[in-house]
């Protein structure tokens, strides 16, 4: 058998982390003083070790340390200088701030944003849509308070809520922040990047009429669902044009009261749209401050919110979020940031490769071939090339040429 045409002098893992600018990593480490009083295991070593753990689906610190011992002689293609002991990695996860890894993620996103953005627009408003939602990750200990009643046995797992903001065209988080699972979603408005002329989409858990009033005054648009127990007054019913989606059954202006400590402060005017979903046989009620937009488009904007649910599903199904490598809040946040970094790297690969691959298949392939020396991009674009070359009859090409003339 001839030498593979995909052989490459750098492992798949080395090629993946080559997308990371380690000079930028060192700059971020200096900014946070993350390597002060550190003799050997610096931020670069820590990052590479955690990325390895994420790609390889390691479930414990001992497994990471033992697995990385097998990398001897394979580390000269990337920046790993010291393979950590279990205790070294444990101490680093506890002491080095998760904010270092947060800034590394944002630096990567800034560098590759134009590459991963989808510039194809069906509607002019698509590049303005920002989706906000949260997902709760259960923890094995009550490190962060969970939500709900205490079980009969008195034991309750902790929970961390990951709040996420994504742009409709990017499909990766542009902003992430954390809270305990028992913190109400609407408390997180202070963390959001709220920009003028953008359209923010969120579920009814974020409903806060006082915030809606502020968004109105700042020229920021939103679309959300009306709570089932919401109190409002109908002011005027809007005419539904013939070209509007047939699912729109009502379009009206409503007034809602802002109440603080039981006292009515003021009223705000919003638009209420009732939409009948034929597929699910149910009615959805939306409220928005988009007064001029087609009612069918408002319903479609909220439907686009499903993209963030797909992101959460992608993260939970492809990366280790069922077990954590530390029993403290900082270690858990570091692991989540490293999972987000790996998710971003795989999104970059998916965008670069011309052939269509399912995201989960890409992740599995990279995990299985993490330290094989094959050219990742070339192989993913034409994985059958070597097989066809080895099994094709010697005179096949001549026959094909003759048949084409």
C-alpha cells in the first residue's frame, strides 16, 4: 500500500489548536496576572491541557494526567511545555481565574467572526436579530444553588445557569455569563449587550415591563411571548393585509401597566400578535415594540429563537457537561469556557471544509484521530480519496478517458 496522500507532519490536535493565537493568550495572562508566582504550569499549558480534556472527553483529572503522559514526543508541534500532574491541574483550576479563559474565547471569536458569520440573508432584518436564553447544568454538589423544592432525603444537587446571547448569523455565543440556577432570568438584563436598532428575542421568562419601557426609549427592539397571566388593555386593532402569513389571527395595540411595590407607575404601549401554529395546533401570543413590521415576520423572528436551543443541544450532546473536573465554582466555569472554545474551533473547521459534515460527526472524527498525523482539512474534504486510489483497477482511468471521447 502506498503512502497516504493525507499524511501530515502535525497531529490533528496540533492543527486544531493552531487556530489559537498563543501570543494573545500570553497577553491575556499578563493582563490578569494569571502566571504570577507560577513556576512551570502557565496559562498556555493550562489551556492546552483543558482543550485536550474536552476533545478527548476525559472524565477525571487522573484520566487527563495519565492520557497526556502518552503525548511525550508529540508536543513539539504545539505550545505544551509541561504535562501536568493531577494535583497540578486541580490547583490551577482552583486558583487561575476563569476570566482568563473567558477573554481567550472572546479574542478567538473576534478573530474569526467574519469567517463563521453567515452573510446570506432572506430578509433584511436577519443581521439585526440577537437571541438571548439560558440553560441549566446540574452539578453533583450544591456549589451553586439549584432551583425547585428540596427532595425528601434532604439532598439536592447544585445547578449553574449559563446565560447566552448569540447573533442569528453566527451560531456561536457572542456573550456568556453565569448565575446560580435559582436566579430569575430577568435579573440578567444588566449583563446583555443591548444595542440600538437591534432586535432582541427572548422567551417570557425575561419579561419585565420596566425594562421594556427602557428599551423603547433607547430605540432597542424586542420580540417575546406574552405571559398567560398578563394583564393588558386592548387599544386598537390593526388591519391584517392579505399578503400576511395566514397564521396571524390578531394584530392589535395594547397598554400594560408598570407596577412597583403594588403601585402603578406608568403605562406602556406594545403590539400584541396572536399566531395560530397549524403544525402544533396551538396559539402563540407575541408582544413587541416593532410597530411597522409585518406581523408574520414578527412571528418568524420569534421562531428563529429555536437556533439557540439547537446550540444548547449541540454543546450538551457533543462535549463533557455531565461531569466536571473540579468541585469549586471557578473550575466549573473554566471547563465551560474551554468547551465553548472547542465548540468555536469545530465551528471554524466546519466552515472551512467545503464538504458537508454533521457537527457531531466532526467532533467524533477529531476525538478518534486526535493524535493521528493526517491533514485534517484535506481529509475531511475528500475522505475516500486514498481508498478509491488503492482499490481502483490500474487501467480504469484509461477506459474512462476513452469513453468520454
